[in-house]
């Protein structure tokens, strides 16, 4: 067969293979979306188009070059006395093939990032850890995947030597380290908080006397919400360096108490029964463990009692405290028990102004 005709058939075969491979790949992608709800999107289509174009064209390029070299070295093709040289095949520019391969690797890495986030962080991690995956930890994993893809493109596709970046990267890391000590400290503290897991999203913490609910742990800080719906952004280094009081661990059930004073003439057993009955009728108070009342101390103007009770979640605490205090007042009025005002007796001595003898 004429060599030029063979080159043409091989080129046409390569060009026809591109849409065939692309159709098969896209059909497979649609099947994955329907059967497994795999989030592919435009990233997958770009990666599939670049890869399905690169493979046939690169195979054609390699075969055509090999055939040309083989015919050029053959004894019948030696250029003697004006003998014709073997025809050269049509070759695609190396930049085109390199660009297609780089696109397929880059957008393939973006697809891998999406799949890892969906099935590892949002799937396996949440099922096994019973908690939402920290956003900045998944961001670190995504950055590693994309960084590896860029290194492969630079060294494997464009054949760049990255050894010269070592010294520059060392100096850059040193400069950035001194310039961003607080940022790096918060980042490392955030990683330490995730490894130690002293709290998770939705937990209530006690910080500087305030009750705050964890909303998100990001690169720099931990975002929390107060009970009056105010956003509080606390640096990770501050939380990691202090004492962490988790009000939602080891369980979400929360104990609280109310201290109230009654007059001395009231029977302690009668007062305790009144307090327990009031707590049992209050909103958000759990039946088990049951509320319990104890005599706390003998104060100046009253006997002080402490009523302890449990709520299911920290979010219910304020409502429960209000309901318990209201129920105590109503129950005390019903049973004729008095909660006296604090009283104090002040004696003022009259000075003696008699003249000295």
C-alpha cells in the first residue's frame, strides 16, 4: 500500500475515533449520574473531551513517526542517485497534544476533588464519625490533589525542571512564616482541634462566661453563635490555648439548677415537694432524671433551696429556666408559701456629746 495513503487512512481513523470515544465516555458519565447520583458536571465533560481527543491523536502520532523512521532506514529508501525519500506523514503540533493532555489531567483532578468531597468527606467521614467534615480539612485535601496535578503537568507533560524551585521555595517559606505567624498558628491550631475533636459542629461551648454554639471551623477561626443569635468569630489559637468547656458532651442532655429562698417557718419537706412539683410541670424539663430539691443553706432572712433538673439540649435551657421559675412562683402562691424579701436590721448608736469634766 502506498505510504501516503496509509498515513491518510490512519489519520482519518484517529479523527473518527475521537467522537466515538467521547460518546462512549459521556454515556458512561450519564449512567453514573443516574445510577449513583455521581456529581460530574462540566468538569467531567471538559476532561473527557480533552482525553478522548488526546488518546487517538497521540497514538496516530506515535505510529506515523515509527513508520516514517522504519521506512527511512529501509534499504529501498536509501537516497542514492536521486531516489525518492519516503513521504512524511502529517503530524500534529506538540503544543496541541501537550495542551490536550494538560487539560485532561487538570480537569480530571477537579473531578477527583468533587468525588472525594462527596463520597469521602460528605459520605464515609460523616457516617463513621457522626459529624460533618471540617470544611478547611477537605480544602487541604483538595489543594493537595490539585497541587499534585500541577506538578505532573509541569514535569510529565511540559518536561519542566522544578529542582530550581527548592531554594526559592525554602526562602519563600521562611519569609511567609515570619510574616504570617498568627495565620499559621491559627491554621495549626485548627488542625489540632480537628485531630483532638474536643467539639463538633452544633456543640455548645462555654467561652469567657458566654454560651456559644459551634457553626464552623475554618482556616483561621471558629465561628460560633450566641444564644441571642449573634455571630462570634474566635481565632483557633485562642480556643486551642485555653480550657474548652463543652456543654454538649458527652451527651446533649444538660443539667441546671435554680436557687430560691423560703421563710423559716415553712417546712423543708413541704418546700421540697413544692419545688419538685413545679419543675415537673415546667416546659422542657425531662422526666428522667427526675427533678430533685435539696436544702442548700440557712441564709440571713430565708432558707435557701436548690432545685436541680435536666433538659434535652442546651438550646432548651433558657426556656426551661424561665418556665421553672414561673412554675415555682405559681406553685408557692397556691400552697401559701412565702419567699421573703432580704431584710437587714441596722442599729445606729446616738453619740454622747456630754462635756468632759
